[in-house]
């Protein structure tokens, strides 16, 4: 339950502060051919530089686009920007399509999945080697999975207001950082609810698990599609962003120093299996950045991250150490294949209310047993989350998912009401009501909806997803940007190419020098190793 007196926030001053919430979207999506195969083409020149463009880049693969919106005041503003990016992209990729599911379609051998390239600069070279390392450690197929990241922050005026009411003598930044970690711990306790409500990856193409152990069964009788009958998001399970190596890593979220120390140790200490592989291959070419359990902090696949924008060449941990937490990044969201943008306003409103609940509720510190309980709940929700009888671990005992979910929704509702009061709307409460209907079974979750349509139309996962990609392509193609909007995106693309050249021209010394300076930044927490 919220421990803060919400009546304080319900006053006009508090409601104005809530209107200062900012949210942004990072959306990944694979480029594919008209036949649905992974595109083998280079990142389109017309989109600009993947290294330095402010809103269009790539993730693991040269074919895996990532679209980034700036932090804005309303869900509609973020979605409008994301919509424009899609429309511009379709003007530049010819007859290719954007895959609209989190799990990829038909993929071939690992070596047929092109790793992203970022030019000849040292920073660009480092980004590519990092991705080569990911492919070496986990296989490239895993890196073709796409998702939505949701960035969320509250304004300094809110933090000042809250700090005064909690009588904190900390600096404002220390207060913000501590309270963002409170939010993160509660998020980790409860994010199973988001996977249950919004998971949209219950099935995969059989090619995705070729030569891999798995717990799935045939959906269509011949193994072309595989699924688990009550699965929600296979992306979040052991076929997705998890690894046996990282299961040994227990990251502490009790405070910033503990978080930094844990991740620094994972980066700085050699991990035997990766050490045996070596940084360079037999031909003397880099195949990974380091032999640590993590090459860099981004390799830790967390459902939520504390963030502070890092400068060129600065590590994410150094940015946090120097300037504290400025926002959080939610990373457990599947692409919603039923909507062209992969996310819609009601989901974003629910996320806002959910995250406020995580912030304003009591958030006890955690230990290893709590960390393991979160991992166990994740496994259960991934494979059994649509079973109405499934139990989760709650305060050391078992609790029925539906009971816990309804309790959380009851606690989130007052926050939705406050946000509606701030914006003079009923949209936030309606967003919560939509989720209640999913819990009760009145409406289908995205995962259930997807499987129902596949069954109804007698389609494999690949056929169903390919059809959705075609429908969404037509949606964007039929709505070209205005000449002014198109020109602005072309200008940004040109500027990004100039920025990349400037970065390349500014390099001095050797790449080894550059890499050494980069890793030397982790020394700030070596004292805790």
C-alpha cells in the first residue's frame, strides 16, 4: 500500500507536480524482406548514422532498428513522435518491412545474422566488438529479440516537494537517487504483473530454437511453431534475455554504491569460460571486449535500470556515480503486435500509475532470498502466467496470481485517480479498468489473443506475424510525412553523418589506448571488490 499521504498529492500544488512527469519510448524492430526473412542489407544510408543519430539507431544487429523518442509530457506526444519516425523509416527502406513481434521470424545460422556496424571511430568499433562478444557468449539468435523500453522521470520540483514532506536533509540528487532505488526494488517485486498483462510473445518459430534445449511443445502439430500453453512472454524467459552465466550474478538494489560495486565486480573480474575464449580470436581479431562476466554494464539483462545520460566515451556506471539517477528505464515490455507502434496510450498510462505506486509504497531493502524469489516468479509468469491457478512467491509463501494482481490494481487505482485529477480526464482509471478485465478473464491478454488468432486462422507463428507486419506497413505507407516533416528528418540524418565523421576525425592514439581509458573508469568502485 502507498505509505505516503496521497491527500497531499491531491491538492492543486501536488497535481501540478504530477503533470511534470516525463516519459519516452525506445522501440526495437527487425528489418525483414517481403518474404519475412531477416534483411541482409546495411543500415540504410538515408536513415543517417546509427552511431550518432538522436532518434534512429540500431541495437545488436545491422537489421535491428531502434527508435528513440525524447522525454515528453503526455503519452500522445511520445506516440506522435514514434509514428513520425516509423513513417520516415518506411520512406527509406524500400520494400523491406518492420517485424512487429518481439520474437523473430525465420532465422538461419548465427553467421547469417549481421552484427551492427558503427563506422571506423574507436567508439563505433567498441560498439561492434561488444556485439560480437554478445554473439560469442549467447549466440546471435538471442540478440534478434526486440522489445519496448519505457523511460520515466519525475521533475525536480516534485522531488523538492517530496523531500520537504519527508524531512530529508540529503542533497536533492542524493534524495532522488535513494527514492528511485526505492521505486526499482518495488518494481522488481511486482513487474511480473506487467508481463502477465502485456506479454505478447507466447510462441516462436521453430527455427529460433534449432539445436537448443527448450521446454516448448508444437503449436500446429508439426513443430513449425512452438509454444507453452500458458506462456506470456518467452522473450523474458530462458530463451530470451537470460543466461546460465548471469544466474550467478546477484545485483544489489538497496542503494547506488551497492549497485555500482556489484556490477563493477562482474565487469572487472575474469569469468573462466569467457577467459578461456580470449579477447581475440586465432587470427588476432577482437571477438569480445573483455573476459569479465559482463563486458560492460549493458550486458546485464535487467527488467529495469537506473539511468543518467552518459557522454561520449563515458561508462553508464560512471555517469551514475558522478551525477546520480535521473530517470529509470523499464525493459520488460514486449512489442504489442496488435497496434502499429507496438505500444499504445492506455498501456503507457497504466505504466505511469504503476511506477508511481512503486515509488510511493513502502520499499524494504532486499537480500539474496528476495532476489531469488523474483527470479522464480519471473520463470513462473513466463511459462505459466495465463494459468488462473498459478501461484507466485509472496512474502515467503505461495499466493494465487489473480488475488495478488487484484490487490495491486486496488492499490494502483488511487494513483490513477490522482493522475486523472491532474489532467482533468478519466483516461488513467480506464487504463486500470482494462487491466482488471484481463485479470478476470473478461478480455484476453495480448498473448492469449495472439494464440487465439493463430488457432482460428490455422496459421503458424511466422504466417501470423508476417501478416501483421504487412498490415502495419500499409498503415504507415498510406500516411507519408508532409514535405516539411520529411525535410526535417533528412536534415537530422545528414547531421548525424557529419557527427560520425567528426568523431572519427577526433580519434588519437591507438584503439587499445582508447579501450584502456574506457575500462579505467571502473576503478571508482574497485575498492569494494
